[in-house]
């Protein structure tokens, strides 16, 4: 049986990342998912995908990532690796992060701390 491949979609700094990896599991760090062995297409040819190159450079040298559970949008087990992507997750996007404790949403998408500061 072939080793499983996982497609992971998560939100990071107002961007939606879609990556592929061989290892995904719940971390010993409470509230985090661990991702290991990222897969980036080793395509031969002249065409270069800027999104894939950006992700390759961002994750170059990364052995393991700890992604907060609330940032995960979806994890799928897939038959083969696809194209990695980065999409903007700003206003009007279909993906939204969950509100964090201690922060209240403002009109216009900003956040303001609550409580005694």
C-alpha cells in the first residue's frame, strides 16, 4: 500500500495556504497540528509557478510545522499530490478565522483588545 498524502488547507496572516505533506498528526503541544515532510512538485521544464516557489522558499529547511488547530480549514487524504497554492484571505473571502478569546471584531475587519489594558 502506498504511503498516504495529505492536502492541508490553513490560514496564516490573512492568507490561505494549500500544501501537501506525508505526515500529519495531533501535537503534544495542546491545540496544535504537526505537519512534516512537505511535498512540492519536482516538475521538470521551463515553467515556474511563483506560488510554489514562494512556498518552497518559506518552508525551506523546515523539519516540522506546528499549526494552531483553529487555523486549519481542512485536511484531506488524497491519492496524489496537486499544486500548492497561496490565496489572499482578506475581506470577501470564503475562509475566515475564528475569533480569538479576548478580542472583539470591529467593523472593517480590525480587532481591538478587550478588558483592562
